[in-house]
């Protein structure tokens, strides 16, 4: 399972662990990821996403997940969120008619 935020694209970064004696060894900085259920009322969808805490703050700032999804860069989004973003852009509704 990858440690990547589905909304912001944050992923683990490498750096140095520096001791008091200034010895350096490689370490990994992991993003603070949490599982959250997100509702998109425009599409009638409930998703379980792996989001960073920074992404949760971004959602709060924009007021809804749909607005945060529209504001996000497409390159940062996971493939499943890209398709949802496209559906929102096309004006998707709860009831998708087949005819």
C-alpha cells in the first residue's frame, strides 16, 4: 500500500537523521495520512480516501470536498479522483440517466 495522499499527491521524502555529533544517516519523512469518508452530494457518492492532514485543512478552507477537488491540480490527484473531477466538471448529477 502506497503512502500517498489522494488529493494533494504528498508522498514520502528522504532526508538525513542528524545526531548530536553531526553524524548523518538517511531517513524517510512520511506524510501524516488518515483514512476519511468524504461525501460528494452533487454526485451522490461517498468515498473512503487516504488524505494527509494538510489536505483535510484544504477541504475545510474551501468549504466542501467538491470545491477542493475542483481547485486541486490534476497532476496531484489519484486516478479515481481525476475521474470524479471530470464528472463534476461535466455537471454530473445524482441520477445518471441511461437514455
